[in-house]
């Protein structure tokens, strides 16, 4: 049996989860191949499952990526999950369903439309790895960024900068087949702006953590809404940040191509390999 791990050049060389997954699957007697989703020569009909991994360049070509996903016979997560999850407008659906989401204002064009905040984060709704995302202290800068995104045909999101991220980071809760696997804390990604503007930092600090009951509750409520929508993701990452009153807010639900931080959690690669094989059997 062959399992394909879908990646993209050159991300397969920096995806820290891939080698552990290859290893764990091979210990189950499964051969793995790493293929690029955007390689027109790649075949996908000779594999039992294709697992979406570091396809991080899809953000410039979302429709092509989704067309590829719809063509692939045994894809995890499935194409319907990817279609919903590759545009952060899914946060609106989750907020409508009662989830505590980081307050988000859409397609802001004037300073009057900004939420009350000391600083703002502006980002496009189709993004990954903090691309085109920035943190602003001046209302005019936030609005200019939001307008520039819209003028480029993108959906713009404006959020208050959640201050606890600077000291506490964000908590990423990783679930395999709906069961909690492990959690990590990721440090802040956005530097305070300067007169010259802001570029997201690329450095990422990651440490394993033992989450509190509030993290589990928040993450499991999000997964409950996915189930209500008929979605059954093989893997899920729920990124949470704490607001000023201590509530856990959803920053991001990653059902597409999340880093799963497998090197930070003993046994996690093995659990994922097991789950992949269960999906083949099912
Ligand atoms: N509202 C916010 N408050 C504080 N930090 C934020 C906020 N939005 C984004 N960030 C920072 O920017 C990073 C990237 O934003 P995120 O929404 O996770 O998008 P993506 O990871 O898809 O690029 C986060 O990991 C976090 O460090
Ligand atoms: Mg993120």
C-alpha cells in the first residue's frame, strides 16, 4: 500500500512533520511518496490515501488547489472541508454558531468602521504563514492596508490586536479523528509597527504545553460545530488566544495544511499514521 503526502516545492524540505510521518507510516509497513500538488505530472490514482500536508503555496492559487482536491480520489482532509476552510470567512459561520471568535470586521474602508482597539491586525481572508498580515497602531495605516487588500480583489479582515499574544502566545490544540492528541504554545508572530510599516517576523517559537480545561472546552465546541456541519476531519488544529477577561477565543481553525508540530509530541506521528490506516480500512 502507498500513502501520498501532498506538499509543494520547496516546502517539503522545511516541513518538520513530514519525516516523522514517513517514519511512522513505514513502521506500519506502508510506503510513502511525497508529491507536489501542483505538479501536473504527478499521479494520484496509485495510492490508497493522499494526505494534504505542506501545500503552503495554495494561497495564490486557491481555485486551482480546490480543483486539484476535487479530482483526487482518496483525499484527507476531504475537498469539501478544504473548500470551507481555505477562506477565513469560515470564522463568520463559527461565530454565527455561537463560537467565541476573535472579533473580526470585514472589508473595512474607513476609520469609523474600525473596532475600538489600541492596535489592529489586518490580514487577507485567504492566507497562511502570516502572509500579507500586519499589526498597526495608527488607524489610517490599518485602513490603508485593508483597502489595499480589497483593491487587489481580496477579502480584508481587521481584528483588535489581542495583547496577551505578546506575553503568552497562542495555544494550538491538535486533534486526530476528533480526539485530542497534543498542544503547543506558539510565540507572537507580528512585531509592533514602526513608521516604515510592519513585516511579520518569520521566527517561530514553539513549546509543548499541557492545556487547561478552558482550552479543551473551546476546541471541542469548535469541533462540535464541524460535526454539526457534517464534516469529519482526520486532523484538526484549533488556535486559541486569551482575551482581557480570560476567555479563550478562536483565532484560526486549521483543517487544510496545518503544521501539526509532531516533533513536539511523543507518539503523535504514530497516532496519525494509525488514523490514516483506519481511514483506508473504512
Ligand atoms: N487579532 C490578533 N491578535 C494578535 N495576534 C494576531 C492576531 N491575528 C493574527 N495574529 C498573529 O499573526 C499570526 C498569523 O495570523 P493567523 O490569523 O493565525 O493567520 P495565518 O496563520 O493563517 O497566517 C498569528 O499566529 C498571531 O501571532
Ligand atoms: Mg495561524
